[in-house]
């Protein structure tokens, strides 16, 4: 049984069925391109200079400020210049479930924009955050005129679907330790891939420092924070992870 009344939202599956048709060769984009595009860094969606060329604006948000609400019409593309954003849904009894945490160079909220349905989640700044904001019309013009970006976006959205499918499986079938271990392993592998491009990621002698709090891990896994704390303590005792300065380290 779940430890939370949060239910999986099937909208992304419908979205994927409608718009994601990735060519078998999308991983081999041309080396020369008019668009600054990193084929390996799935977070680096659109070069800021390209965004500015299509009339994007930089918007500042403070901690806990809402960027958009569940039910709002999707009228803009958002990409983070600096800071962090979380996307959440709330169960009827008030439990928060984190759909994702996004950081510098990440985009967020694209499915409702592409498929014209209301946002199924809230987007909230986790601290002082600067976001590039591009109108829907300008965003669609950008995609039409830069096919490489369109392909890259398809890859990113597929990676997110893979993550959500993994989380759904973990929440549905596995015990707390397996859920937490799967999340931590996913984040570490994602960080390992990104570090090949951005060596300034938090790493020390190939160790990965988990950048999320126990509460955030609970909200991502559908567990109570007390369960996460107990489970992580047991995993430390079993030698499956280390706690250094209250930070979980793999």
C-alpha cells in the first residue's frame, strides 16, 4: 500500500502518445549547427542567446513564489537561468508529491504547452530563481525554425518519461529501501552523465552527494519523511551509503 494518497497522473502518457516520435537517428545530430546544442547534456535545452533572439524575458522569483498553478493555461516556455524549481501535485488530503526538481539549464512545463491542456501541477521556486520566459507563439516559431532543438526536446521528454515510469513502478510495487535506493541510484547516474560535460558538479573522489533533503526524497517516493529517515539510517548501518555532515553520500 502507498504511504500517501497521491495518485499517478496519466496525462504524460497521453502526451507522449500524441507528440513524441523520435527518429532512430536522433542521437546522431550534425556536428555543425546554427543552434548551440549539447547532444549529451540533456538539461541544456536551448542556448540563452537563441532564446533572446526569439524575444524571451528574464523573470525573477523569490523562494516559495509560484511560477504557475495547477489548472492555469500554458502560454509560455520556461527555462531556468539560475536557481531551482519544483513541480508538485497535492492529494485531496493535502499530501505533496514532487513530480520533479529542476535546476539551471532545465526547462519545465512543456507538455501542457505543446498539447494545449491546463497545467496538472504547481511550479514553485525553491529559492531565488531567474527563469527565461518565452511566449507560446515565439516558442513554436523557434521549434519550426530549429529542427535540432525539436529533436533534442523529444529526447529530454523521453528521459523524463523514463524517470516517471521508474518512480511509478517503485511506488506501486517495492518496499521503502528499494524505492529510496532506486531514486538515489538514478540521481547518481544522471549526475555521472552530466559531470562528463560539467565537471563542476558536486563530486569528491567519485562520490555523489545527494542534493535533496529527506523531506524532498519522501515527497518524490510517496513515503512519509519518518520512514525515509529510518530507512536511510538503516542503509547507512548496512554500508549502502554514508552520511557526511547530514548529507547522503554514495
